RNA sequence: GGAGGCAUAGCUCAGUUGGUUAGAGUACUUGCUUGACAUGCAAGGGGUCACUGGUUCGAGUCCAGUUGUCUCCACCA
C-alpha cells in the first residue's frame, strides 16, 4: 500500500527519521575496496566546542551537494567528518568557565589537571556540533569521524614534526614574533588582524651627547623607548649625515645609544631619524641584526613593563605610556603630539593588541615548502574555483615568512622536543623519551604546544590513517575537492597544500571550491558581539533543513558573500511546499497497482508528454553542466524554474485533462509520465534537499531502496522531441494570450467564452481543445477557416488567431487602438530584424545558426503582422 | 602602497565561452474559495545594466579609464 503524504509539508516529522535510516543502512560508509572511481572530501573541521553557525551551514551544504550527487552517480564516495581541537579558542573557553565558576586560573590547577578539564569539556560539548551537522543532513561517514587530537592525528603530527625537523625545515630560534599578552602566547602572522585605531605621534627630544643639541624622534609607541639601542638615519640623507657616529642619550633613562646609518630609513619622511628597538619591532629587529645591536625586551609576557623600564616597572604598557609621556613633558623632552590613525595588529581570537617582541619560538622554514606549493597551483594541479582566488593564494605564498608554530598554551599537541636537564642537549623524537641519548641525564619535554593549524594542515591524510599505509589513503587520497570560505585560504588551504606535497608527495586535492560569507539581511558580518547571528538550528526547526539548504545554495554566485534573510528562507520553504503538494497531487492520482517507474512506449505518449520530456531533458543537461562547473546556484535555479513553472504550472495542469478520465488509457500514460518526471526532479533536487526528496521518493513507485543511492539523471537524447515541443508551445502561447486579453478586459474566469480559431497549425490545435477549455476559460473551441463577423475580440499569436465573440464587452475604438499598438510593436521588431539581416557584416561574420534564428524570427513577426492587419481591417 | 570583489527592477540578487524584446525572488497593482498547494493560481506595472571611451556585424557580458563601495594583503618610525 502506498504511503500517503501528510496534507501539509512539515519537515520536522520526517527529517530525523530519514537521517537515522540513512546512517543505519550505511549509505554514507563506503568500502575502499569498491572499484568504482573515488570521490572524496574532508570536512573543514569545525571547532570541537563550537556551535553550528551559518558559515558552517553553507560550507556543509555545498559539500553535501557535491558529495550526494557523486554518490548517486556511482562514485565510491567518502566524506570524512571531524572536529578541530582549536587550541586557543577552546583553552580560552575553559579558562573562562574556570574563572567565572570557580574563581581559578589554569595555573591554580596546573597543566595536568587543567588538561583533564579541557578533555571533560570536549567530551561534554564535542558532540554538539556533530549532532548539528546531522540535523543539516550532511552525508558524512560517521564511522570515520576524526578529531585533530585523537591518537591517529596526534601521531601524524609528531611524524610530520620530526620529519620536518630532521630536514631542517623546522628550527628553534629567537625571532621577533607577534605576542598576545591576553592569551599569553606567540601567534603566527596569519593570526594577527589589523585594525585602524586612533593614536598619536609623540615627538621626543633625544639629546646628543656632548652637544647642546638634540635629535627629534617620532614614535607611536613611546613605551618601547626603554628598548631603544640606536637611532638610525639614512646614509644618503644630507640633512642627517652629520649625526652618524654620534651618541645620543635616552631621555629619562640616561642610557647612551649610537646613531647608525641604514637605508631602511626613508629620506624625506618625518624627521629622518628613527629610533631602533630591535626587541619590539620587526623592522627594527632586522636593522638590529645588520648592525649587531643589543635587543632589550622591556615587557613581560602580560605586557606589563619589566625592569628595563625603571620606575615604570610593573605598569601595564598603556599605563606606562601615559605616565612616561607626562614625565617627558614635564622634563621638557616632549616636543609635540599629533593625532595619528594607524593600523594596529590584534589577536584574531581575543582582539587584544598584539605586541611584537623577540622570543624563543619554533618556526617552519617556509621557502622550501612554498616553492612546490606554488608550482602545484601554477601548473594547474590545484585549481581554485572561482579562479580569482588563485591570486589570493599565490600572492600570499610568494611573500610568506617563516611560520611560528609554537604556542605557549597547554591545550594542543605538545612539541616533541626534549631537553636534557644535565647537558642541555635537545632531542626531537617521535616517541617520548625520558633520558638524554647523549649523556643519559633526565630530560623534560618542551612545554609549548603546536599551532592548531599545524595539525589541520595534515587533515586530508592524517584522517586517513597516515603515516600508516591504509587502504583509505590508497583509495581516497588525494581528495577530490576542498570546500571552504575565502577567509581561511591562508590559515588552512595553503598549509594543506604544502603539507600534502611534502609528506604525501601529492597535492591534497585538485580543486578548491571557495565560497563567501553569510551576512545578515543588512549585509553585516554575523558576529557574536553584534548579536546579529542567525542560528541555523532555529531555522531548521522552523522551516526545515531542506529550506535552509535551499536558501543557502540559491541566488548567489560562487565566492561571493550572500545575505541571509527571512524573505529568502520563506521563498525556499514555499518551494519545498510546492514540491510537496505537486507530489501529493501525483500520488492522489496513482492507483495502488501503479508501480512502474519506466516510461510507457514512445508511441503511447501524447504531445504534452513529449513536450515535458523534452523540457525535462534539456533541464537535466543544464543542471549537469552547471553542477560540473560548480555553478550550484544556477543549477538549482534551473531546477526551481522547471519544477514550478514548467512541471507544476503547465504539465500537471495539462495532464489533468487525461487524469480525470481515470480509467482511460491516457490517464495511465499520464500517470507514468508524471511519476517519471517527478522522480527525475526529486533525484536532481536530492543533493540540495535530501529530506523532502527522500520522503516523497519513498511514497512514489521507486526503483531504488533509497533516493540516496538511486541513479542520478543523465541527459537522454532519445527523449527530446523538438516538433512536439514547438507544437505545444504554440498552444501555450495562445492560452497565455487569451488569459492576458481576458484579464485586461476584466472578464472573470467564471465567464466561459466560445473560441474560434483560425490557424495554419490546425493539427496542433485540434488536440488542444481540452487544454483551452481548462486553462483559457473557453466554453468551446472550434477551428474555422475564417471568422468574418466583427463582434469578437481577436487574439493574435504567431501562427494562430483566436476570435472570442464578446460583443457587449468590446469597445471597437479601444480594440482598434490595442491592435494598432501591437502592430506598431511588431513592425518595430520587423524593422530591427530587417536591419540586422541586411547588414553585410552580420551576414558575413555571425554564425549561420544565429543568422537562421534571426530569419525565422522575422518570418514569425511577418506572419503576426499579417494577422494583425487583417484583424484591424475587419474592424474598420 | 599592492591586489581583488561589487555597481543590473523599490529591495536582495542571477545572468555560464559576446548573439531573441535583460531574468528570478520579494514588494507593488488587479482578478481568483480554479477537483495538489492562499506557503497558492492568473494577469500586470517597474530597468539608459554606475559613467566615459574602445574592440566587434553585434557588448550587461571583452578592453582601457573614471566614480562610488566593500574586502584582503603589506605597512613609514
């Protein structure tokens, strides 16, 4: 017995049940031994303690669309899910909780106890985002779910670390890095966000030793003065040349510093004299190296001043700045202050202003890794979609600096370096060691952990069991496509590419499909602080996951940001409802014994059947072409238009004429065509809207156990019927014209009218009486050779004229005016086309098909013109 | 300073290698309890495709420039 669909579309009644069933049946769990070609994707792992937001929803929806289509096409399809330990973000959260609930810091607990708490947290909240992904319908293989800090991924991290270290691609060194005084850790360049802030330029006197003169120095960060170890001038600057070699006295501090020459200083900019603070500025650091200057670090890890700041020791950097400026002023060293807007680096996690400072950290030597990573992209081995993001990647990779990978956190992969307490020897090892291999002394492990992105860089192969040689790696690496937002090209995509090349010898994916950001209805970025985030789960609850997915997949071009609005989600839900009801209609008309899913024989098909099959097949072709090009939005809009405007608005309406003769042969044929086309629609729509399509599929006669593993529609040329298509299009044009005319004349639909048709396509219209009666409010349709009386409205389309006697409603003058208007328009078109067709350049250079099309058009307009002239003549 | 995006209907956006009279959703106007759907049906109004120039038989689409706007990267103290 066929299952009835509920009267109204209520997704919450079936989404969960269907998802559970898909998982139970193992549809998402592929067998690597299956010889079908592989299609594999790894999820950009969301933060383990995070919650699903619209960005995820978009990202997962796009992946699921690609994955589900390939699965239906018969690929051996794997989508690896998992989560990221998100070092800083997670640690901050747990510390926050610790502080608010227990008034403790992580130091109170100690490393081990604190990590236990983080794991507790992970176990408590780590599943939240996973279950949210399931609600969205993501067809991930949950049996292969991974976590960046699970045993396997951690092993991969260590393997990679040691390999790189042994190749001298990882080194430890004292370099200038970005320091977050709030998170108390080093950051990589990529983790610093710049934001413009209002600041000041302080102009300070630096007295010249032994002279009654001074040098004017401008700075935006006066508190770094305590770390100045030189003042630099450009050697070719005549105005400052005389200062080179002289000694200056740091105001208030009294320390002596030299004036050095370095062409880093720009001639003509400012005073031409630059204070050099090697320990607190990246450029100064380089100058310092060139001149062998001392590095004086003046701050502690929390950005309070240290002993080098003298009496300011212990003050916060900004407190010190205020006090110092006051003192400089009162001592007469402050020349002037001017307001100055400048870009300040901030921590991407906590937004605290970062402090550039020298520090002992671990780095990845980037240049040797960047070269092959660039080559892979230049050679097209890795392709960005849309193409323009290639440049984002190459620009960054071409200018990349060494990557600071050590973090002074506790939550993360602890760096596998061991220091001997006795001889000081450092040993980097894949396995933990307790004694020094050199002297046998006791060792202790490096306390720093690795940048979170170090482990996510390995995701495409660490999740597949590397460094072991697994059958997953064999089958599914490299992955097919990576789907992610443009905002993490540097953080993640770039690093995966060089990591894959370095450790696997192969790029991790061939295509990077980039999408934009989901913004709010006003176009603002969704953010916690603005409170304008839209919770995808609320949307799912209210409208269903399918509507959410539809709204996210439609109406925007790849790589562009999109706005999310009520309007959009409602439109999506309405479409789902439309599909639901169209399906209900089909189901209502089916008999219990209708189980056939194939089409009837071609000679049983009516004109409208052939018409819809033609249209359907052309749509299938377009959808496939666009899906292949990652134009998912275009593909979906083709589907939308076909479903609503062609299938529902026309074919179903046309089919009613036969369907309502329930026992007729024609009804049986119509039912099967309806089932065939509807099933095709459902399959094509399934990657976008998995739930509703499955629910309906299960109610219809169906060939496969589930739509998830049913076959994806392919273009079938044998089901394209151009003649029937053209024929029914003429009928549709006439129905449309009659409707328009009646609406203009305010004739209510209830008032049926006789229609007399004069047409050279009498065969076409002979079979169409029923359609016109049903859809154009005709009471009868008669095909006549001519209609002589002048009591009728004439409705002219290409190839046919309809006369509808409605004497009392016709104002002859208005009718004449209307027809003349149409005539003018038609003649305008004719003139335009004639012009084009008499243009020799056009005839000579345009493709023949285009010229022919224009000619055919002209012919049609000419025919229409004749008919209009005849109608006007009759009225006068 | 460098790179890129965007500019099309009141609003939000599509428009795929240049080729019908430039589309959709939404809003608006009018009429409809039409044997699936008012989350609907039918009809309609609404656009100088930012501006200027160029290439071409033909430009919303390609090129150059201008203006506006957003983003990313770098960063001069």
